[in-house]
């Protein structure tokens, strides 16, 4: 999870750089082509070609479509806001997971966890604090991406007993790549050699990150490993400072502290309950 979080933040930094000049769909298609090749090599190397078989198609399709929607939303948001702030807002995901688990899975959520959810969303509102009285619409994109990611994580956990990590990764990547291809009529930009290099690097990074995260959820309880995902905020802050010179403001730090604290408390209560 620690390695996966570091790689995901690096992937976000690469996406923010590329999204300045390239359409989101074009980025996803080109990167997806590279990633599919890597996944095929990974399956061959692991000797799991027979395990590429999809068993639960409805769950796989739902997971893939949620990944498409959340990825488009998050990358678009990266165009218009600092990296660390976008990553921090996206970490409302654990709050959404608790909310959705109670609504969809009928899990019992006590008043302590509900209180933590309220505190966490207060942290989100602090980070969304309008500058000059007007809400920047871009902040809603990583927030929406976190909601989609929460649904995806619930589905991933439910289907991890029947689907292999390679099959899940390959199917999702294929759907994301095809979704990117569908944006071709909108208009793509000529690719420079530097862009192709970054896209190839991004495919290696994101494929490795998602494989590590899927394996993590297969091998351990989500409540035990999910807190380490918050390291992505630290990595995002570092990348944002080194590449763009971004330094999060006071309200971002305060909101992040409330969000992280509430998320960690939720994981702690879930671990005790289990």
C-alpha cells in the first residue's frame, strides 16, 4: 500500500503535466495502450494466463465504468487546481465508503463513526472554502472522483474472492482505453516525443500502482491497509512543490488534518468492530 500510494501520486503528477496540453481522452487512450501491453507481459510472467478469465461480468463492468468516470473527473480537476489540494479533496473517499456501506451493504455504523464522517466532511468544506466568495467549480471534480472511487473500492472488495488481480486490472484498463478512444472525434493533439515518453512512463507507474493496490485489498482487510493511502497527500505535496512550486495554504492544511483524522478514526473503529 505504501509503494502503491507513492506511485499513484507520481502518476497524478504526470497526469497534471500532460493535461495542460493534451485532452483527457487522448491521455487515457495512449497510456492505456501501453498499459495493456504491460498487463499482458505481467500475466505471462506470473503464469496466470488462465486466470485472465472474467467470472463476474456485472461487477467488472460496474468497476470499470466507475473508474472511467472518476478518472475523467480527477484529471480534469488537476488542470485547474494544485496537485496536493486535488489529492486531499479526493481523500473524502473513506467517508463515502462508510456512508455507502451503511446504505448499500446495510452495515451497522455507530454514532462514533457517523460523528467522524461529519467531522471529515467539515474538513472537506474547509478545503472547498470559496476564495472571494465564489466556489471554484474545479474542486467538485476530485470530490466526485472520490465518490466514484468509494463505489469502486466496495465492488473490488466484494468480487476479490472470484476475480484475479490481473483479470480485474486488465479488464478495467481495456474499458478505460476504449473510453478514451471514444473521444477521438472531439479532437486530439499531435504528440511530441517527450509526451510519448511521459505517457509510457505513466503507464508503467499506474499499472504497477493499481496492481499493488488490488493485491493489497486481496491479501489484507481494507480497514487495516487503507490508512496508508493517506501517504499520497504527503507525496502529492512533495511533487507539487518540486515541480510547480505549490505550497498548500492554511485552510488546505486544516481541512486535510480534519479529513485524515476522521478517516483514521473510522478505520480504527472498523478494525475494532471486525
